[in-house]
């Protein structure tokens, strides 16, 4: 398993960091086998796995439940778990308690929190308690209601300046990496140059030190809205649809199962059972 020190070194040497989200055992297993550097158990699971229209309804227990499955599937991969909406904005000691519980129950390697400003003390508190923290700037899905939707951030000089300041603040607070979501590629380049810790981009252009995409987006698995910054690296959803339709038709028509997929009793046993009369 890679460490935060190795991620720093990868940045120094210009080696890209690959991150993918995963929410269950098979996805984690596939991701580890493919050699990704980091897995994010994102609260996006609320949308792509649980069918909510936003990440707002995801709970700490949801995150723990899915993260445990991911850890079982990827025992040797660095796992980051999102702290969900509302779980790190109250009393700081309560936040630490929640964070400790998430780390202990999931055996994750780091937690991720969205924002700067009032989140900087959270990053400090968790880091001082020995919990590696990944920061998240730019488009903050947990604040979509306040931002007015899933919109690109940092497009004006003023916003860009604020984001650069925030990035330096979260680094100073002790963050081990920072996710940059939906910002102009030029801003990503500036932030990545200014920071020592790695930047992981999503919809942030090629200049980030690493990239992250949602599992269900890059594999086109599901019927959800796919953001513009996604490339389809496979079309798993089409295969799933074909497979389930074929299965349905085969059962209805009696084509499945055949003798090959059935278990057979020996003739001698049948004779004993029916006394020679069938
Ligand atoms: N499936 C999925 N993929 C994600 O990347 C993702 C989630 N869900 N849920 C949590 C957040 C929300 N994210 C999103 C969701 C939608 C857009 C989106 O539709 N953006 C517009 C651009 C809007 C603009 O031009 O300002 C787009 O068309 O891509 C962006 C990020 C990223 N995260
Ligand atoms: C979009 C990524 C960075 C995320 O936070 C998630 O998947 O929840
Ligand atoms: Mg998230």
C-alpha cells in the first residue's frame, strides 16, 4: 500500500496519481487489481448507488457500511472516505469522535472533508489526532444548495485568488492532499504549482497531480446524469441491460435452464424411488 509520503514523492517526480471511487467489494477488488493508487469511498454513493438526487441524505453509517466492503475488496490500497454532509460542522470534539469512529470501523487511511474557512480547524484537529485528511475545494457537492447547483467554480480572478488562498490554508492546516473539483485548468495548474501536497482533479484539467472519477461514470454503469468532464472508458451499463434482458427472455421462453444447468438423479435411484414405474 502506498503512503502519504509516497504520494508527495510521486508529485515531486511528476508521476500521476490515479484515484477512483468505489462503494462495494467487487469494485474495490477490480480497482486494486488494476493498480489504482487510491480509492475514494465518496458520498457520491448516495446518488449512484442509493438513488438519492444529491449527497445530502448520506449518513455516517452509510459511509461506514460501504467503506468496510471496500476495505475487504482492497486490503492493500490507500482508502479515503468522505465525511458526509453535516457530520463535521458542529462541535469540534463531536467531529473528532465521528472521525475516530469512521477510521476505526472502516480501517481507512484518510478522511475527506469539503471546504476551507470554517473547515480549516477541522483539518487541524483531525491531523493532530493522527488522522490523515484530504481537503476538497472548488465545486463542493455538499454545498450545492448554497452554490446554486453543480457549477464550475473559480472562473473569475477574484474567485481564483480565494481558491489559491484556501488551498494554501488547507495545506498549512495539515491536509495530505486536496481534491480540486470543477475549476478551470489554468487555476488547477497554479494551485498545483503553489502546493507541496498533491492535487487530485475532477473536472479540473490535466495539470492536477492526479485524477479522480466516479466508478459509475467512467464505466457508464447506471442511468444517472453524466457530467461533461467524464470520459467513458467502458460501457458497462449497456452490457448489464443486454444481460438482464437475455436472462428474462430465456426464462420466459423456457430456454433457461437446460439440462446442462440442472442436477440429475441416477437411473438406479429413480427405479428405487418409483419402484420401477415412472
Ligand atoms: N455520478 C456522479 N459523478 C460525479 O462526479 C459526482 C457525483 N455523481 N455526485 C457528487 C458530485 C457532484 N458532481 C457533479 C455533478 C454534476 C456536474 C455537472 O453536471 N456539471 C455541469 C457543468 C455546469 C457548469 O457548466 O457550470 C456539466 O455539464 O458537466 C458536476 C459535478 C461531482 N460528483
Ligand atoms: C467527486 C468526488 C471527488 C467525491 O467527493 C465523491 O465521489 O463523493
Ligand atoms: Mg464526495
